[in-house]
C-alpha cells in the first residue's frame, strides 16, 4: 500500500499524546493525533509536576505558558516527609496545576508547531504491514495510514488491546475516591498521612476548587461503569474525619484502585505505547502523569530520527529498554507507598524504621531523587563520569558572546554537544553530525555544583536532556556515541575536480 496520510498517528490527546505530538513536530515530523472525545473534559485529574517535569517543560520553553505556578520544596514517600532542597535542583516541584491546564498548554504548543489534532475520532481497528499501519476510525469512509502508531490512550488503551500487548500485573485490592468540590472550607493536607481508618488528602486548586482524596483501609474495590455518587464519597470522608462535606457542590468525581500493570514490551513492530497505555498504578506521589510525559520526551526524538531516516530503526529499541525499567521501578515504588499509606498497625513498625532512616542524608537524598524524578539513569555505555546516562542539571554558560544555560540550548529539541575546552577539537570531530546536533563552545561556571567534575572538557546531551557522552570518563569515543544516538556520520562532500 503506497498511500500514507502522515508519518506518525498518535492515539489519545492527553498529556502523553500532546507532548509526543509537540516533540515530533519540533523535529519536523508530520503527525496526526486522534482523540475519541469531542472536546477536552476540563477535569483537573492529575495535579502538579515533579522537579524533572519542571525541567523538561523549561527545556522546551513551556513554563511561562502556565502562568504563575505554586511550587514547593516538600515531598513525600508513602506519607514520609521529604525535603527536596537536598537535591539542589534549579526548580521546585509544582503543586495544584490541574491536568486540564496542562493539556490546554500542550495542545496549543503542538498546534502552533503544526500538529493535526482531530477530536471525535474513535479508533476501532489497526492493521500493520511491512510499510506502515492502517487505523480504522468509527464512521470514517476509509482508514488512516501512518508509518508508525503510538497509543497514548490511557489505562484502557484501545491500541494496546487491538495490538495484543501483554499487560500482566496485580489486580486491585482497594479503592480510593477523588472529588473536586466547591463550597467547602477545609484545611490543606498535602502529604498522604494515614489516618486512623485510612487515608485523607486535601488540596486547594485554582478557581476556588478543593480536591479531596479519601480511602478507607480494607475497603474492597467495586466494579464501576461510571463515577461514584458524591454521597458515597461524603460518607467515607465523614467516617474518616468526622467532617460533613455533603453540602459541597461536586465538580468532578472519580474512583481509582491500586491495580498495578505494565506491558511486557513498549513496542510491537510499528506500534508503540506511552503513558498510562503502557503502565497503570496507584497514583501515589503524583508520579503517573509525570512519567507519561517523560515517556513521550524519550520517544519523540528517537521516533523522529527513524522517520526522517537519520537513524536506524534499532534506535526505537532503546525506548523500550530505557522506559520499561523506569515503569517497572514506578510500579514498585507506588506499591511500596500503597503499603505505607494504606497499611494498618501491622505496617507501623516498617513506617517507623523507614522514617528513622531518613535521618541519614544519603537515604533522604535517594528517596527525594525518586520523588522528584531525578533518579533515572540510562545505559549509554560504561565510564567513570558521574553524569553518564543521567539528566544534565542546568549549567550556566557563556559562549563568548552572551550568557546562556544548557536548558536554553536544548529548546530546539536537538542533540547538544557542549565543548567546554576549545582546545579539545570536539567541534572538528563532530562536524559530520552538525546537521543533527548543535555544537556550542562555551565556558561553564561552578561545574561541581552541577555535578560535572572540574576538568570536564565536553558533554554530549540527547534531546531529552540525558548525558550520552562526557570527557574525560566515557568508555566510548565521541564518534561512536554520536553514531549510536544520532545515526551514521554524513558522508563528506566530494571535493571539486
């Protein structure tokens, strides 16, 4: 079949799908986004960003679009308080940003870049062949044709089911309620402290909305075909807190469980999954939406390179290799937090032991890194440099003309080679790749504070902000690293006769 409507079809216009669409367009790849709903729900759903998501949005110049953001240096792991200042990051975690706002910002950005976002398009079938994927849409005259399809269509993913991805895991054992309310005056309770009978959290959202989360310990999950009744949630809240909220006006109601599942593969031929389509879990610590966004940032530049023909298709295998492990650790972490938050007196000794361990700086740092999303390190090849595979903290730089930062230099969504020692000849060695990466010769201030040892002469940064090579310390030479992540070198032009 020769006809192709677009290079990539993304199914789902939630945060993961919209972020992926923007990343693909930033790299010059055409994309169609199919969304079942006719219009955005306007529901707050996931609220807030981890430190790493704040960094990613900053790397794409998106933070100003959100307007004023309430931030905090406080986090928690299963109700155990964490101080995020120990990380020394350029950003704090964001609180109370409704998912509806996140989706609006990302959709506007993706459309500005040229993404074709089509609402009211329900996918009903997928057929893959050697050259692409045909996507059947309900009531459409013909199927859409793309070279690749990415399912970003949530925990009940149609793409996942149609393609036959294996989705093992553990079934739900309990149920939690979430409600956004108007007309109720409750003190905020942002840390998931366990109460005598379960869990209660309270957050103040924009526009006078109060978010509550409530769960009774030992309450079995209920098979639901729609949201719970507000009276049911109000009754649970009253039993847990002795506070009557029944006079409040509900804006959005939902129930979720502690079911934990992850696909065994993030890629099946020309079909890939990102976000909740690939992993579901208890939304403890607000990790779900943030992990989904980061799936898309990891995948976007890789898929764009393959579509444009600058990198081999094997680059897509690294998406599964890198993000499946992140998802596995996400599920392990949320299950551990579920035990700490929802466990009864039998868990109290474990809670006490972990709480005492947080007095050790290294333990506190490790858990803070996990809560902040800064603990991710990919396998980019061995070496002694401490930042290999990790995200590059923001570097203050001067390129000889002006002051800048590594964050600003990553905004075009291209690879970045920082030449921190002009005598090292990095620009000459990277010249065959200069159509795919930006090479910047600059001096850096306060390298140790950013995690770069004094004496670092060069750093190769992938478009997702992770360090792919650094000198000295990487076991790979620079051309090998460039080939691995950005494809074969461009052949030198033949000299004139």
